[in-house]
């Protein structure tokens, strides 16, 4: 390679790095992390996207895709940086390799917003990008992100609004609808800015264009109508208290991930959970976290029978995470079991392979199953993590019944998939339960984002939710998505609380697929009718 060629390449790279617009695109996404938990500056999500939208409003399809990709890469590189904690601490890879894996993951996730930017510009009829097309196309691309390669819908924009006035929309149109509203608000700011800039330019340069102050009416009216509708929705009660309540005790064992699966720690771990449970049998429902019992179900039948009998004698029920192994099919399942009373009259409770259990359906790639494992497993310890060979349970399973309470279970990552919740939501569902082991991610913002997602499910479906984890965030959420009790992280603790149960249904809980369809296609129909 000649020195001239090297110089040309270096100059091209340098120009990209020093391009102020590129950095603006990147950082407008990078700082979005502060809109989510644990920071929760929700108003940032109503401002920062307008920066990138202004950048693409006059871009070609190719340039719009590039700018949106830069925005999304910044968004994900800060937002899911917690993934690197698990890769770095438990993956057994050199730092440079783990960073390259994170680069690959963030680049992959950035493809979906980039596709939204490209299609929006492509489908616009003139040189100016019709930003009003973006919400529909964005939601379609977000749907793809939630299903392609098993899906990773983390950090969707709507989650940032769980504590904002816009949260009132969630029971009606879900988090997906909140995402669309966030985009509409940001588009309104861009339109208002562009019109005011043009009017100011016309006034100073004495030019004559078709832009007038009347063009401000629609974006300003749209922003105002969103605010007014949110206030109106705050006055609506989709559910009502039944007078029935449940006393719960959530056991947070705080078992270090580095020792969790060591054979010599098996009995000390189980005895710890048993000791913490014995003094809390006055609770109606006691919950241990995901894989709290670090042993295969068939191997600990005596222990499970002891817990089962103790719970029955105390008129209580225990739900625990455990790994089951089917000797006939030779398959492993990430399971949740009910020990103790199923109903008030139940005197048997648990027995091996009883039906009052749940097998995790949506498995986490790498962590719980290895795609192309015959090639990947020999490469690095990252692809040989403990318990990374699970079989998925059925997508639709019966709710758990524990001490007369009908409970919809979600194991860890599954809480990020609202359509899975909807598929398992029944007329009898009284309570949402999610368990997890976020010890993989240390003291990062990942567990807080995880809890934020769980809160959104409670608000969308109008049911209280309990979340039991190994080392936090363990918490209790009411049917309005509000935190009523929360445990400190990284300590051994039992979180107790009383949950008020409700009846009735939110619109989103009844028609989630229809709402997703309408949110994608109705705006396109309206744009066609009113020729925006």
C-alpha cells in the first residue's frame, strides 16, 4: 500500500471522527441511558431523540440510516453496558475480545433503528423526510428486534416513562404505544423548530415561501393533546380492589455467582433459604429466586419434601426456582415449583413431576442455550457457562396456583416480552411473579432496568407484581406500577409486604396484538387520508 493510499484512508477516518454531526448523533443516543432506571430522568427521552430526528429530516435514505445507526450505537453502548460485566467477569475472555463482542452486539442492535431511518426516508415522497412516517416504521422495526434471533427488546423507549405523566397511556396502549407517543412528541419539537427557523429566516432575508405561523398549529396541538389525554386517563380506573390481599415474603439469599454452582455450596445454600423461610411461614406466599436451589430436582427430593410438609403445616406455600432433568428425554429445564398448599384443602402439595410448575419458555442466548454449540463451545469459557443447555418450555402454560392465589410466572428475561405475558394472562390471574438472578451483572444499571421493565408489565396488565431475586432488585409493585416495597441490593434479606388484589381488565391486557397492529398501521392510514 502506497503512502498516498494510506494518507487518503487516514484522512477519511479522521474526517469521520471529527465530524461534529456524527458526534452529535452518537451522544444524543449515548445520554439516553439517563432516562432509564436507576437515573430515571424520564424527560430526556422527550428531548434527546429530537436531535437525531432533526439530523435525518433532510437526509437521503442512506444518510438517514447512517445517522440513525450512530444514534442507536450510542444508545445501546451506554444502555446495555451492563452486559459487559458478565462477559468480563465470567466469560473467561481477554478484555479486547470481550469489548469486541460488546461492539458486535451494539452494532447488531443499531441495525433496527437504522432500518427505521432508511425506510422512513425511502418512503418519503420528496427530498424532505416525512418524519410523521417514523413512529409506524419504528414500531415495526422494534417488533423485529423483539423476535429476530429470539429477540432482545431491552431499552425500548417507552420504559423510560414508567414514572412520568405519560405512564397513564400504558394500560391502554402498552409500552409499545408509549414508544410511539415519545416519537410523536420529539417529532413535534423538530417541526416546531424547523418552522420557527424558517419564519425567522424569511423575516430577516425578506424571502417569500409557503411557510406561515399556521404551520405551527398541528405539532403544537398534537403535543398539547397528548398532555390533555394523559391527564384525562389519570382519572380512569381500569381495575378495582377486591378486598382480598396476600401476605408475601420474598427471600433474597445474596449468593455470590462465583460459588453458586460449586458442589460444596449446595447444602449451605439450601439450608440458608430454609432457615430464612422458617421464620416467615406466617406469610401466605414465600418466594425464592431463580434457581435458588443449586441442584437437580430429582436429587433433592428429601429436601423438597421437607419444605413442602413444613409449608402445609403452616398453611403457606413456597415458590422456588430449580433445575429439573428429565431422564427419559435427557433434557434440562429452568423450572419454578410450588411447594406447600395449592388450595386451602390441599394436604399433599408437592410431589415429583407434579403439574403445578412452570418451565421457562424464552431462554437467553449464550446464558441458557448455545446456538451453533458444536462450533461455539470449544472456543471459550463464555460458551460453557454453568446451566447453558436448557430446553424451552411451552409458550403457553397454566398459571401457578399457590395457597389459592393464581399467579402468572415469568422467569428472568421473559418479563421483557409483553405478548408472552398476554398469551398466559387468564381470567383468573391475580398476580404477576418474576424471579431472576442478576448477580451476573454486579453493581451495574442492568438490574434496575430489569425491575423497571417488570413495573411496566404490572401497569400494562393491571395486576400487582412481585419480583424475587438472588441479590436484587427484589421488590413489590402494585397494579399501578408503583413500588410499594423494595429490598436493598447485595444483602441477605427477607422483603415482606401485603399485596392488595384487584379485579377488572385494562384495554391492553385484552387486545395487545390488535393494539400493536393499530399502532403500526393506523398512522399510515391517517397520513394517507390527510396527505401529510
